[in-house]
């Protein structure tokens, strides 16, 4: 069991509303509505806890509506170390209609001052120096007030403490984060294409870009490719995984599950094959339902066996090998 620090700068509460049919401009009656703590940090934290690790969750929360986060952390056994800011954590509304259409309305996020970011940075570095976590995960988008350059400075400060930094974000924030060479990154195809400056349309351009990220100095270069699986370039080799076929219900949280399970394999010192197999199987488990992957799912061992892992360039000899 290891200790991991997970940082989300721009968390959200998810407001899920189910209604027969959305009529813009009219009074709509919901069948049900539910407000829950959410965000990539909480997802990553939940998976790491399920895999047996101790997790401290940090970042920013609005002081006026933090109850759902406090309760979620208590329920899941996550240490809550988020800095409270005046105001409210943003709310992301998901309006789901009976025909399956989903409309997302995302809040802008709480404004973060330079002083607040400096306070968080000092707190995180102190935690790294005193508690020596096995890794720090920095995940999610940036709130108003935090620039990509400020994110890079935060990652640099964390790196100086000697703890490996794992990053999952997108756009200019990812470009800026990658420029200061975190230990690991898990872009998806679009995110890595943005960094590479070209579309990654086939296996060879994907492999080339993932290799370039590793060669630039990102030790664990993990490219997630949705249903096509994962490419992982590290000093322990070049690996690819193909997930089992599963019925897809909800892919939100699959990337977070993959990142957390890859981190688990690396810090638990599993073999590269086992690390990638377990992480790919768990991400496949996640897309079968709302929420993150559950390593205690009754058929998880089957999903593991049906996940194909091979060295890049070697042919996949069918699933389960
Ligand atoms: N349809 C699918 N079937 C099986 N596994 C899947 C499927 N979609 C995603 N996965 C698994 O989840 C991993 C992460 O998915 P994806 O590449 O879509 O991440 P992402 O775009 O970062 O997602 P997120 O919305 O969580 O940020 C994939 O590498 C794969 O292992
Ligand atoms: Mg993602």
C-alpha cells in the first residue's frame, strides 16, 4: 500500500437531471435530479483506494458548498486536504432525456487568485517533503485565474521535491505541463495530437508521437486510444494493449481509471505486462457503467484474461494471451 497525493485545481459538482424531453424556454419537469461530488481527481482517488492505496485529495473547493465532497471523501476513505476558497465550487449540469440525448452545461469554475495558488503550492510541496508520497497526480482543467504557465510552475515545484508527478489535462495546460517534463502523462489521441502538432491518424503516427513524448523526457508516456486500447512507452519497453469487447454505457471516467491503475502497477512494481493488462481491463470495466472501474467486479478476472498485451510491433496473438 502506497500513499498518493491527487490534485484537482478545478473540481465540479455534477447535477444529473433525468427528464422525458428537454424543451428550451419552457418550464421542464425532471423525473429525478441528483447532485454529487465529481471531477477527475475524485475519480482517480477512488480507483487508487479500491486498489489498496492511501489517498490524499487536494486542490481547491468553494467553502459554501463543500458538503458533497466532504461526504464523498469520508465514504470512500480519502483524506480531504483541499484548500477552501470563498464562494461555491462550480456545478456541471447533465440533462439526460429519455431518447438518450445528453445536454451538458458546465459551470466556469471558481476564480483562483495568485495568492491562493501560491498557498496551495506551498502546502503541496510541504506534503511531498514530509509525507514522501509515492506520486502526485495533477489532473483536470484549469480554473479561471490559473494560467498554463502557473500550472507548469506548480509541477516544477512538485518535481523539485523529488516525488514523481503524473499529469492528465488537455490543450494549452497539457502543452505547458509537458514542457516541464512530468514523470508521466496520459493524453488521449486528440490531446497527444495537439502536443505533436499533427493528427495521429494511424498506428505508426500514434506510436511515433508516444515515443517522442518519452524521448523528450516524460518517463511514462501513456497514450489512451479509446476502444482501441493503450500504447505505453517507458524505459521498461514499448507496450500495447487491446481491451476486451464490452457493452459501452458511459465512457466518462475511463481515462481516469486507466491512469490510476497504471500508477498502481508502477508503484506496486508489477511487471509491465501485468500493469498494462490490469489497467486496460479496469478501464474497460469502467465503460460498462457510470463511474470508475471496479476491480472487485465479479467478472474482473475474465476481463483481465480477455485483455491482450504485447510489445509494440509484435502481432497480437488473439485476446487472453
Ligand atoms: N469502448 C471501449 N471499450 C473498452 N475499453 C475502452 C473503451 N473506451 C475506452 N476504453 C478504455 O479506457 C481507456 C481510456 O479511454 P479514452 O482513451 O477514451 O480516455 P479519455 O479520452 O482520456 O477519457 P476521459 O473522458 O476519461 O478523459 C482506453 O485506453 C481504453 O483502455
Ligand atoms: Mg482524459
